[in-house]
């Protein structure tokens, strides 16, 4: 019996709900923290602390998922979402600058960033043939829901207030827990055991993985630089928008617009990759990240800023499916979780540096200097990528 349609619906829903959760936890984190009395620098330090924790946890989680017979990517993903759900309840009672609120946000952002690679790996647990689920289309669902929720939240914050953020997070995280439990019971439990029985390849240790894939590691470093600018733009959108005369409503619309721009590239990636090599698409997307960073830095108005955000269609939209496919092509199947983790690790690392340096630069030097630093580092990352990318077949 062909269950392709059902698998795509379930994974589409999982991606959609996760990125809505991510929107609430990370996308509106600075907005919420500023409203609670934190400064840009303090908000940046919280983001940085959380991302450093994610950096530490991701290799441990990846090694655990690759080696354990009982714990898989879905187990780690589900437990993390349950913890985020519990933290969302705490936000209803704590709305002022405090140690507890800081800890809640560190935990939530840590887990939201740490499990992105495992959400990708869940696809292969659900679809052991690796051919039924259309990753680009399902990931586009995440971008679409992220966009819709961003626009809605911008309006709700203006009309109702900041309590709309924990309320939305509570509802969405509860729904994703229910979906994860359904998928685990009906899709993963049996397929995971059967595939474990069929495979005899032992996963490499982290050190062996690094030694066996030197160019992959250099490319990952290039991603670290590129993601600095991307994470800065994403985390400090409110400061960028205010710099050109906007407010929370415009911020919500711009985040929504940027997410919508991801849809064409992700939905059409399967066809695009049949015409162009995945390695070429990945390199092109990294170049476009740099172009976007430069335009956002130079933007004097909301209109120009919108044009810069529109480049999401040829940067992030191509980068996500291309990086997933590139890792699966270049890395041995026994180490696929580590490969996905490595790319996500560099993305998290970029977020760490952008949170620390970016927040400090905004407070002490201004948003323009902070954006300039991001543009320069992004260009350095693109140059590194040119030296490390390996050609793939069309």
C-alpha cells in the first residue's frame, strides 16, 4: 500500500508546527525580553548563552541518536518539545526581568536550536526509502506557517500585548507533542526497529568523523561566518526595523514576508536540483546570503529593507534543502545524523557570535556598524565555501 501522501501530510504538519514553535521561542525572543526590561546587550547575551548550550548538546545528542538502539532522533525531538511546553507555562507567571525568566529563555532557545537537525533526521525514520517524503515541500510548510504566525503576532502584540506570545507558544507546543506521539506510534516504532536490524554499520566517533571529512568541515566553517549575518538579522529584526522608522507591526510583516519568500525555492527545489548540481545550488545560496547582508546594511527605508529580505528566495530557501541533500550525498549513511548536526552546529555557532557581538554593537556603536560587521563576515564565509565545496552529480 502506497502511503506517500499520508507521510508527506504528517511530516508537513510536523515541520509547520515546529517552525511556529521556533517563531515564538526565537523569532520573538528579543521582542519579549526587551518588553520585560532587558537591554539589547542582555537579550544578546541570553541568546548567546542558549546557543552555546546548544553547541555543547548537539554533538552529544547526535552521537546518542547514531549509537543508541533505544533512543532515536524523534525521542530527542519529542522530549525537547515537552520541556519547551513546560517552560511556556512558566511565562504566564513571570513577566519581569529576573534570573528565572533568563533561565527559562536559555532552556527554550537551547532546545529549539539543538533539535533542528533531528527534525531533519525524523524524515528518514518515517520514510526509510528516502524517496517518498518531499523535504523541500514539507519544509516550505514550516516557512509558510512561520510567515503567517509572524504577521498575526505583530498585530496581536499591538492590540493585546506581550502575553499573546506565551499563549501562542503554549497552544502550538501542545499540538506538536500530540503529533509527535502519533507519528512515533504509527510510523517510527516499527520502522526504526526493522532498519536497526538490517544495518550492521557502526557509526563513527566524532573525532573519526572530523578526520574522514576535512573539506566538509571547512565548508561548515564557511557556514559559521555566513550564519552570523543571517542570525543577526533574524534575532534583532526589531532594532533593524526601528532604525528605518518601523515598529512591531512592520516587524511582524517583514518577518512574515521573509518567510514567504522561502516557499518558491523550497517547493521547487526537487525540480531545480534535477537541472543543477546540489553543490552549485548550495554555493549559490551562500553567495546570496552575503548579497542580502550587504543590502540590509545599506537600506535607508522599509522599502529597501523589504527588497533585501526578498533575497531569502535565493539564499535561505535554497540553502536548507541543498545543505540537507549535500550532506546526504557526501557523508556515509552511518554518519548522516552527525553530518546534519555539523551544519546545524555551525548555524548555532553563528547565532552565538551574532548575539554577543551584535547586541553589544547595537548598544555601543549603533545598528549600522553591527550590520556592516555581519556583511563582512558573510563575505568571508562565501570565500571559504568556494575553497571547500565538492562537486556533486546532477
